[in-house]
């Protein structure tokens, strides 16, 4: 159905897609902003084309420029990667009318799952447990107060659109609700152009667990073992692992089955991730669906021995899902997100990489677009590399990751490698004794 893929993204995910496409014998087109003219994805794709200035709204978020680039280069498919336009239903809609294959879920699935409140209602319909909260968008603070009184504080306000923690506010007492409601609305409006909120019961000491799903156009859907994503700061993930040290076999089978059946019920196609909160009693609740490839997809690939991006591309070509349904998880895997930022203040640290030495060896995978003398632009996400370590057991995976980080040298900029070393050496982390409040406690104790 197509022979040339335009990659509407940048950085390591663009390189990841280029690699998968090359292995499938497909040509690739790299789009880039003026800030990314020397980026590695522009060098390794078969063709490249500039789509605008550094500002994302005028380049990577500019649908007309991306569609024009596909037309100029005669690309007959578009892969959005993650972030930017990856969950914008307008892109697959326009691709369809333009005769271009969109490598991802349909626009209709995106519209339902991209609105968190609609997604909650849809998951209720297919009998997936959801967190107690509002059934509709909350238009004013008086509605929020009534519901908060009914279900009890603490509650959490969430923007119906977008993600990344924008427009999310924890309200621990009714007295703080009005102020937090206004802040959450303003954040949501600024980030997504939409101020709509919904409200949920806040679950303390929960685990953020996600289930990778993939579906083809013939109704076949497959779900994989969980990724533990509770190590996060301000709702931004820092480190992920699989399997979770908190989830037992009984719950694992139950949550995989629930996600797979829900995905099948809504006719899910392509890659996606069902995200859950699991409370202290191991009761799980649906949170949202990410209708795209996740940053942390490598850890699932490593323990199952699969290539999710290649499978996603083949599904977009109309092929049947080829991953065996009886695949078994093999070993333990950890991913550390290496960011260009100060490990103490978390301020971004863009600039030139003067020297770069990345680790290797059995069980180590590096997904990165960084290279020596590359100038990291200040305009985008600070992720510069994902270091992934797989070993037969969790203690061995931790040791392997510690060694890999200690053997990583990135000079010229600051990185969060010292933070990762501290987390991996923390006694609670080593015991698997952590939840979504771990980073708050960890940083508080670290700064005493």
C-alpha cells in the first residue's frame, strides 16, 4: 500500500522509525525545523525537507507544511512518532482525504480516547473499572465542589485534552478547590487550547501501570505484560521497568485480559497503551488510553523479543498481526530517560555536546539521536537518550543499568544521570517498595 514513509517527528523516535522502515525495505523522509538542520535523523533518512523555523507551532505542529512535504517528496505514508501531532485526529483525517496512509489509530478512535472524559465513559460501557469521579465535563467550580463533597477529598482535577501533567491539580481539602480549579483551567487552556476539566477521586500511594496493546485491521488484538511507570516527577516519567515488582501473577493476568478485551471491544487498531492506577490493595482503575507509540516501548520489546514499530508499519499496510499470542515475558528490563537537564534543579541544559561515550554490551540498548559536537536546541523536549538494560532478574537488571550509567560520558552539557544513579541505589527502589509518590519523598529526603 505504500513504499515511502514521511516521519513527522524528530530525535530518537524519528531514528527508531527510520530503522524499522529500513529493515522492511521502505524509503524514509525526515522533516526538520531550522533548529534541527544538523540532527541525526536528517542524515540517516533517504530524503529530508525543512518544514519551518524552530518554533514547533510553525514546524512540527504545522499540518499544512507536513502534508506539503509528503506531496513534494511523494511520500505515501506518515508516521507521527510520539508527541507533537501523534494524537491529533486532524492528521489521520487529512491523510485519508489526501490518499496518504496514516501509521497509527483511526481519527475516530483518537477523538474518543483523546478526550479523557469520553474515554472514561467508553471504558465504563465495556465494563472496565474506572476511578470514581465526574460523568461529564465540569463547567464551573460549584459543580466540582458538589462532587468533591460527595466522593470525598482528596480529589484530582484533570484536563480532558492532552497529557504530561498539564491541567492536573490535586485538591486535598474543599477549601482549596476554587483556587486549584482556576489554575487547572488556565493551564489546560494554555497547553491545549481547551479549558474543560473533569474530576476524579485521588488515590494516594498508587502505582501507575500501563498495558501495551496492538491491533490489526482484521479484529485481532494482543496485550502485553505491564510496564511500571510510577517513578515520575510532576507527572513526567523518569524511569520505567517491566515487570512491575508490585504486580503479582494473578493481577497481571487479570489486567492484561481486561485491557485486551477493552481494546477489542472498541475496535482498536495499531499501537496503543491502556494506563491504569493500581491502589494499595491491588485494585486497578482505568485512567486513559494513549493512541500512539510510547517513549518506553523498548522495555516491552526487550522482554518479549519483538519489534513493535515494524509490526505497527505492517499493520498499516493491511497485514495481519504476526506476533504469536503465546509469547512469554523473558527477564527483567529497566529504561532510564537521560535528559539534558541539571540533576539538582531540573532546569534544562541545552548546548553543544563536546564528548559522548555511550555504554554497550549484552542486554544494553541505546535509543538516542545524540552525537559528539551536536548542538542540543532549547526549543524541544530535553530527552537525549534512553538507556535500556535487560537481565534475567530484577537485581541483575539494576546492577547492569548502574554499570551502564557509570560508563556513560556526556560532556559539555548537564544531564540527569546522577539522579538515576541515586534512584537505582535507593534502598526502597531496590526492594521494589515505591509508588507514584516515591519521587516526592526521595527528593525531600535528598534535600534535607
